[in-house]
């Protein structure tokens, strides 16, 4: 009769001891990495939560010595500029991804485009603002939400393009071959088979790009600047005027010597973090559905 093997680890065994030590170090490092995140969230909830109310969502920013007020125009301005950026980045990014993943996957242009996109992912955001300032603000003669949207789109395009390309490449090859066997053309295979299957991953990339653009400050300082008024209050032409945003409002108010503005900066920071958090949760849910 054979004896049951003993699977219990013996700490005197060097390999078991090394495993325990490395596991402990990993857990400690993970906890230490989470400390800054949770400390920031705790401070935002404590300091920003006490000022958070319905008033801040529909009121305009206060003047220097006023009390109350809010940042409703900054929320709307952020949504408008991110919307403009998405209208530019999503079509260009997805079309570029289609070319990189299928129609010109092994061409020299595709290799150069991938290299440029990966380089742009690490591009300091302020350089995108400088480019948009030179290309849009100086040509149009003023700061505007359109200039801000173009600057943000430069930061969004690489993320959208690279994630969309990977999503298209992850579509099972057998589906492509089945469509070709049924007589579909190359364009029909892409639009009728590849893109619908890859859509969840592509949407995840778009949501991540939107989350990044929503929190950018430096590009908007060069392009949209700031405004104490609502966008569109004088008509559609107001998109060519300076526009408020949450990130720039936080930057401006946090350096003021007035307690009211500092409290609004904390409240705006909490709102911005919550918006980015919600966007990231949505992207994760979409990614899980894809799996």
C-alpha cells in the first residue's frame, strides 16, 4: 500500500523559503503602491465632499471676494471639448487601425505609423498644446474650445488607434476565413465580420482615451484658456471663444488666496476623479463582456 505524498511546504526548504519571501515582498509592494491612491481619494472625499452640492453643478464660478458659486460651465466646457476631440480622434484612429491590422499590415507605412503612435503615447501633453496653439490659436486669432478639442484629439488618437488595431487582430482567424469562403470581399469581411466582433475592445480603447483627455490641463492652457461664462450662451459661435474646463479651473482656483475658491477646487477635483473613475469602470465592463 502506497503512502499519500506530503504536499505541505517545509520552510527549511530553500525553494519554499524563497517563494514565501518573494510573495511577502510582492504583497507589501502592492500595499505600498495603493497607499498614495487611497490617501488621495480620502483627501478628495473629505475636503471636496463637504463642498459638493447641487449648486456647484449649475452655478458659475465666483469672483474674488464672493461666496458660493460653482463650476457648471467648466463641466459643460469639458464635455464639449472632449466631444470635439472624440469626433476627430475616433474616426481617424479606427480607420488607421483598420489599415494597420489588415489592408497594409506589413507595409513600411504601417511600421512607421505604429512607431509614431507608440511615440505619441509618451508625448508630454504640453507639447500637444503648443502644437495646437501654433496650428489653431494663432491662425484663428483666439483661444477656443475647438483648439482645445484638437489638442486633446492629438493625445487620444494613439490610444484609439493602437487598441483598435489589437482588437481587430484578436478576432479569430477562422471567422475571417469563413467569410472569405462564403464569397465576401475584403472590405465586406472587415465591415461585416471583423469590426462587429472587435467592437467591445475598440470601445474600451475609446473610453480610456476619453478618460485621459478629460483630466488634461496643460494643452487647454495653451488652447482654450478659461472663461467665467457658459459656452453657447451667445450662439454656436461661442465654441470659437475661450472655454472653461474642470482641469483648468482646478489649476486656477487652487492657487488663489480665497478659501471659497480653494474649496471649489477640491470639489471640482472630486467631480473630475469621479468622472474618470466612472469612465474606467464602463471600459472594464465592456472589456469583460468581450471576454
